[in-house]
C-alpha cells in the first residue's frame, strides 16, 4: 500500500466527526488564562473532558490577563472577542475567568464540576451534520434545519508550559486543546455544503462548528492527528 493511501486511511480512523445522522458531540468551550490563579482546576477539567467520548472540548485563552505579569502563549484577541459575545448573552456583558460555555446555550464557572457535568447530560442531535473527507481537506455540512455560521477552530491537543511570573509563577500549565486559530468558513442555510480546510498538523486538531445566530450549536465535529506522547 502506498504511503499516501496509508495516511488517508489513518486520517479516516482518527477523524472524530459524526456521521450524517444521529447525535453529535457536545461543544464545551473554556475561557481561561495561564495568568489566572483560579484557572488550573478548570484547565484540568477541560483536559478530562477532552478525553471523554461525545464531548468536543476547546480551550480559548483570553488576553486581558497578559498585562498582569505573565503573557499566556495561547492568548489571543479573538478568544477575548468570542468570550465578550457570550458575556452579552449570558451575563449582561460581564466577563470572568474561568468560564465554561456548553453548546453555546449555558455558561458556568469553569471549575464548577457539578454544574459542567450536569450540562453534558442530554444527547445533542445534529441539526447541521458535520463530516470530514478521508483526506482531511474538505468538510461537509449536510442537509438539515436552521442556519448559522460555519467556524473552523484549530487547536493544539496538549502543551506543557513552565510559568515564570504572575499569579501562577513556578507552576506548570498543562493545556488541553488550546485554540490557536479561529476562522469563519461561511454560512450554512440548511442545504448541504462543502468547505475546504487544511488537515491538522501532527499534535493538532481542527473542529468545525455550525453556530446559530443566537449562539446555540447546530452541528459540530472534529478531526485530530495523534496526541504527542508525554515526555519522559
């Protein structure tokens, strides 16, 4: 078997996208920062959820902690902007860390394990089914009901950081599914539509979300390359 064929088969096995019918993963988005002393328990919970079947866990590192002693290498203005949009919907514009948002429909303190797990109980139906091509270069949003934006979220599956200053100085951050890029692919209006994407690099993943105008998730799927082995 040729190398290209092997790679395509491997990608097909690793892709975590649901089929065109049935349930879809619950999308869990954590807004966090390596500079926030309250965030490590929420980061650990996100890491746990990233390994749970039926959950798509994403870690957005906001940038408004970066001037308080430690610049988070994952931080971005895009992550802060996304959190502010959620804050208007849920909290009257107030932002806080750590904040967990489940399926774009509910939020809670990111370290509140009981509240987070309770929000994960219901099965989510794929109103906008998401499926990846075997080569990872195309994602298809199937026929369904509703309309929304199609987002591509690229993330690093795991990264270890020695923190040198700020509230978490001398601690080691273990970040799961840290978001490094967020892009709008286009609009979905109920008809099947294909979008071109770049496959994940080694140690990375890409999530595709279909999000309604009110923030609710209509569809979600992800594809990943192998998670790096822990260092000895």
